[in-house]
């Protein structure tokens, strides 16, 4: 009787514990992974208590069985004495054969509830490491996939993106061949040490290969590698190989975040995306709607400047000269009264001479770049506009040195002033075509205008082919937010003569 009471008590206790946890889970989900871990630890303690009670119950059952066995042993001699000795047939009859053992008892109610509770704990544990879904949202100036590390509780974070496209040169092709290219395959690896120190890295493979062969080679590089120290919402520290906070594309360049297979020329030539330098600085918010980023970094290297702009002057953390430094800063205003609207500006100022000699003497090559941008998302409508203006000091000396190095160089002349701007509009038509769909289908149009040789140093010839304008139209389709399939046509013109026009078809993804 005692054993039965114990068994019933354990079963009722287990049922109450399990029911309470079920009810608690139904009321509210854990606010954080740390809170979830506390719940798991509490549940494990309760499981151990239930197992101990079940063990006690099993011992009681064994004691009862032993007592019953002793009683049966005492009763057997008395039963044997009552049998008539001469009745051999009765002793050997089937009715007197040993009774088969009773079937093994089913699991107790306490054991069953314990198993169920243990199974639920395992499910909670797996959710800690294999989340059902990931949130994709840009944070602290980085793309949606690059921002994943900021949303983990602690430890390792993996993400990335990729893009590939086919190009068909449809006019003014010349000797160009149609191409298909895995433009980029990128791996984000981050590590959250604790609540205030976060490491974030982007490793990029360009054009699928950097190995042997006759094809144009790609490269493998660290696109950025930073340590963030979160001190206060108004002032946090970032140090390492940092993306320059200029324009739309340089920081947020994942393929699902912009239209067209190729990034806008203004944001690859005038603003040389993707552009990263070594240094440190601050980021945060001045006001709730006003965010900033400001860094001190190594300067550019003017030995890489050409008619094509300043892109080849990027040092990107590889044995970078740091004789001269530069400063870059950005402000973005996102008013609450106008959801979807962003107004911003950024600037870069630094010497690119790096203590080197140009035509036999050291020269200061003060490089300045200023840009402003506006973006508005309203319902299905998306609009962007950006303008940039750059200045290069002692551009004549740099141009003369380029020609001295190679008198036949086609792009030796460096502009003392350059500019570029573009405007873009797109509209998501999917709600009009299929109201219940969560997919995305947007035609877009972009117009670009830029000139890397807007002002040429005295005594040097202007190359009008760098005064360009581009009409671009296309379509972006996203079956899910992580995947974009793109088609676009670029009609490219210059003041110096015709340039190839192109049709591009490709895809991009983030994870």
C-alpha cells in the first residue's frame, strides 16, 4: 500500500511540474537565451528529483515483492501437505503445471512523464544552437547578413553572400567577349565575446579563382575585420580594417540590397567601393534619429591614382603606408515622422603622398571626397539619389610621375577635380499582381553621370571618354528576401565616343 501511495505521489508531482512548465511556456516565451538556459537548468533539477523518487518507488516495489515471495514460500509446504500422497495422477495433470510468469509491468506514470519532460528539454537545447529563423536587418552601418553577429547571445556567428551574372555586349562590342562570372563568394565570420566586445570579419573570393591558368585572376582578401566595443549608445569604439562609411554601397553591398547586377559606377569609380582601410574611431547616435560614424585611418597611396580615379590608391590593410593619415565621417538622419526616409552626408580628407617622391620631390597630395545621399521607401516605392565631389592636390605632379614611369600609359593623367551623381527609382508590383504573395517583383530605372577628369592639371590633355552618362533599366525578382534574380540593360555613353552597351542576367543571395 505504501508503495502504491509513493507511486501516485510521484506521478502527481511529475504531472504538476510538466503542466506548470507547459502553462508557463504558453503564457510567455523566454525573453533571451540566458533566460531560456535558466529554465532548462531548473527543468534538469526537477528531472533528477523525479528520477530519485522513481528509484525510491522501485526499491519499495522490490521490498514488497520480497515479502510476497517469503509468504508464498511459507505457504507451499502447507499446500503440499494437503495433497493426498497416492493421487499421482492429480500431481501430474495439466492443471497442476507451473503458472506462466505475469507479463512485465508497463512503465510507471512518473517514468513516462520524466521521459516526456526530458524530450522537451532536448528540444529547448537544440533551439539554442539551431534557431528556427534568422532576422535580416542592417545594424551599425553593415549589411543584413554582416549584422548577424550582433544578434547572437554569445559565441560564433556565420553568414555570407554570393553573386554571379552573365554579360552580353549588345553594341560597340569591339574585341570584347560575352562573359559569365562568379563575381563574389563571401563568408562572414563573427564572434561575440560578451555583451560589449564583438569581432566581425568578411572574407571575399572574387571571380571564383586566384590560382593558375591564363584567365583573368580573382583574389582572396579580408574585406573588413573589426573589433567593436559597445560602451554607450552615444559613443562606441570600432578598430581594425574598416569599411569607409561613404555612400550607399560601400558598407551595405550585399546583392539583395541594390538593383542591377553591377554596382553603380558612381559608387565604384568616384567612391571606390568596396573601400576599407586600417584605423579606429567612434560610432553611435547623437540623437535618437541621428547616427554617426567617424574614423581615423591610413591615407590613400597617390601612386595608384589614374584617369580612372582613385580606386587603385586604396591600400586595404596590405603593408599599407601610414606616413600620412586621413579622416572620414558620416551622419544619417532617419526621422520618425517620415518612416522609410534617410538623409545623410559623408566626407573623407587625407594626404595621399605617403612621404614618396614625385618627379624628384616629396609632395602633399591632399585628397578630399564629399558626398550626400537621400533614400525613401514608401509602400512599394523605392527612391535613391546620391552625389559626390572629389579634389586631388598636386595632381600635375602625380600625372607627370605616371607618365615618367610609362610614357605610353593611356590613363596616366589624374584629374584635380572629379564628380558623380545618380538617381534611381523602383516599384514593387507583386502586391498588384498577387495580393497574398510575400514575393517581390520590381522594375527599376537608374540614371548616372560622372567625370573623373572634370578638371585637368595645366599642361595635360583631357580624355573625354571619362566624361560618361548611363541609362539603366531592369527587373529585380525575390522569391524570398534572401535571394534576388536580376536582369538589366545598361546604355553607356561618353563625350569621347561610343562605349559598349550591355545586357546582364544574374542572381545573388545572402545567408
